[in-house]
């Protein structure tokens, strides 16, 4: 009983991490129609940035914000310098993001070395919570809360603000939106910055759980892909539910069938593709 | 005239060990031929069918692991293990095709990436069978017709023979009516469908053929290396193969070969000076995609006629390949 409970809570925490990664991925896909294959690299780069900020003695929240800002700016530069020049050719853009992913990953290896680095959770949250007589690290609960806050924030942004209206309009019908004066070019940069910043923040948030190591990017990218294929491309609700479904399957799979956890992880993707190719909540058929 | 040029090229290729000066270069030539096999098999999908796959290294891995495992653990002979590896990988390609061809465009790319990562994950985590991170070693090179392929020169001739066979096969296939229908499904899937062609079946057949030739390349790879580890199945390796196709010229016969030669030479030369090969790979990728979108073979031809590159650098929109422009271009 305790095993199932603890594993479930672990899955919820991992789901929270996956959501910060997949939400940006899904948002970028929804608006720009490109699969950002450098998303895992932004996640890892954010984690390393956060690590450096922490090593300089700043607090955890500063590290999260700094990583979000740093990675967001990097994403903005990539969007302006590389992706912008390939506008209209999604496939070339996707391949360019793959190139960017290699450059970022190898730069991180160069800057921070090849040894895995552990990050301790912030002092305030380093204790353990008592739930039904079971001890559970407080930090993992905080991650879950954080991801829910992010989800609410994104929902408010998309649903209640003018910016959100413009983004949704462009997702639904880009040409029409441009026709009525939505500055699509500016939106692309904003959304790309936002999506990559979320990934960067997610990297720091995940660091105390997953630790930071070269290859983290390649580990996370397929998870983000599976989440959005499951939840539907460009759907925030899909990304949210998909993240937790995948997190549960991954956490339990790793404990129950450690050798085959990776295969089990991709089974829901295969089933969804066979039954409902556009994903659980997807509207876009790509 | 053209025939004479081809004949001269063949003579040059078959006499390579005598004029290239050194075992190192003979091995490098074998590496290029094997890389070209990968690129050519991937080109069937990427260039002719217009389906960009990022999971091609999976076939390399499956074929290499199957043959190695059967030989090392069960003591099978070369012929039996190679046949089993080819059959098994082709079967896997058929199953992957069923999944991946639910989509086209960028979704297809994402699914093939995910499938490739599954195979990588199996190789890496299922340590009881695959040896985990250590991989499998102990495989020997075969000796067809009594020729010991442990000799670099003989191995080069063997690679060249396989390469020419596959080249011929692809050339015939692409020129056939079926090849024309593949290109048709790339450019105009709806019209092909309206004309009564089974677009899905054409794509699936191509997918399987690409997997089979990928398995052939995987066998050559593992015979050359005599070692296989999860690293060979990584996303970076799949991306490298895709780079060869895109850099050389997708949808052409010689493009992938040129791309393979470029990548292998670059990798070998670069690794002598810097150990940041992955970063270089990334920059080359971005550069090729941004400035040489049709590949080097086409790019050189165009560069001769106009100042294409200059206009690109000034930020004019690159001319797009038909059909590649829209992610939502579903059939």
C-alpha cells in the first residue's frame, strides 16, 4: 500500500516537471507548426544555468527566474536569427532546431563538464511531509503545486488577456488573424521565448529530482514528444493530462519492469496513434 | 561520353587500395561506403517519398544487435545470423511503418524519432540481453568464397560490391513505374489518390524497403566495427544520417553519397583538431538547412548560374520545395 502511494506521489511530481516541458512545446507547435526538437536542450541548459546561479550563493527562486530569463532570451535569439529566415518551411525549421539542439547540448558539455551534478532542494522545502502516516519529500509536492500554478497562469494568459486572444486566433487561422491585424511575427517571438523560458525553468525545478547530466536533453525530448502526441498537438489541456499519464506509466514501469520501462512508456503513444491520430484533445491534424 | 566517365570511375574505385596509399585511407573509404549505404536507404524515404524520418539508426541497431547476439550467444554462422538480422529488421520496419504512417510531415518525424528512441532505450536498459552500455563485441567478419574480410582491402572490395548492388537496385527501383508513383505521392498525394493509387501502400512499401536496406547497412556497419553499443542507435546518429541526405541532396541518386563522404571526412578530419564534433554537426546542420536547402549537388549547380547564396545571405526567402512547406499537408 505504502509503495503504491509513494510511487503515485512521485508520478505526480514527475508529471509536474513534464508539464513545464510539454506546455511550451505544445504552445510553440500550436502557433508556429514546428516541433521544436531543441526543447530538451533548453530544459537541460536551464538546469545548468540554475545550478551555476545556486553555486554562486543565490536562492532557489532566483535560480529558477534566472534560468527562465536566460533560456527565454536564448530562445528569442534563435527564433529571430535562425527560424525567422526559414519562415514558411516547417520541415527546414524543425531540422534547424535539431541543429540548435546539438549546439546547445555540446556547449553545455563543454561549459559544465561530463559529470552528473546533484542539486539540493531549497532549504524551505527540504523537509518531509507526513501524509497518512507516510513520509514524503516536501519538495516533490511543491513541484506539483508549482506546475499547477503554471498551468493556471498559462490558462489565464491564453483565455483572459488580449495577447492570449491573439495567440488563439493565430493558432486557429493564421492568415485570417494576420488579415485583421494580429502581429504574427511578434507573436512568434513572444511564444517561442515563453515556451523556451518554461522549459528552462522546468529544468531547474526538475534538477533536485532528476539531477543534471549530459544526455538529460535526449532523455527528456522523447517524453515531451510522447506527451504531446498523446494529448494532442497545440492543446494545453492535452499537455496537462498527457504529462501525468506519461509520468504514471514511466514511474511505475521503471519500478515494476525496469528492463522494459522504455517500451511500456511508448505503448500509449502507439495505441493513441492507432485509434485517434490527432491525440486526445488535438484539433490540429498535422 | 557519360559511359566512359562511369567506367573510369569504376576502375578508379576498384583500384583504390593501390593508389590511395595506406590502410588508414582504405578503411576510411570503407566507412564512407557504409555511411553512403545508410544515407541511400534513408533517402528512399526522405528524398523520394517525402517522409522525413529521424529514427533510421534504429535499423542499424536492430540488425547489428540481432546478428551479433545470435553469433556470440548462440554460435550461429554468418549466413544464418545475417539472414535472421535482415528478416527481423525488415519485419520491425513493417510494424513501425504501420504506426508511423498514421501521419505525414512533422508528426511522422516525431513518431519515427520516438520509435528510434524506443530501440535505443531497449538497447541501453535491457542489459541482460544487450549488455547495456557495454554493448556486444566478439563478432567476427565473414569469409565469403574464402576471402578473409579481416583484411582491410578485401573488406573494402566487399563494401564496394554491396554498395554498387544497392546503388543499382535503387536506380532501377526509382526509374521504374513504381518509383514514379512514389515521387507522385510525395508531390501530390491527393491527386495520386484520386487517380486510384493506394498512397498508403506505396508509402508503406517504401518504408519497408528503406528499413531493409538500412538493415543491410547495419550489417556492414557491425562487420566493420565488430562491436555494437547503444551509442550507435542514438538520436545524434539518426540525425547524422539525415544530415548526409539533406546535405548531399535528397531525392537524387548521388546526393546521399556525396553527403556521406562529406560527413565522414569532416568527422575524421575535425576529430583530429577539436573534440567538439557534435557542436560542429549542429552548426553544419543549421548552415545547410539555411543556405543550401536543396543539398550540395543541386547547390553547386545553382551557384554556377546565379548568386543564390548572396541573395540568401541578404535574407530573401529561400525558394521552397513543393509539398515541404506545410505541416498540415495531410493527404
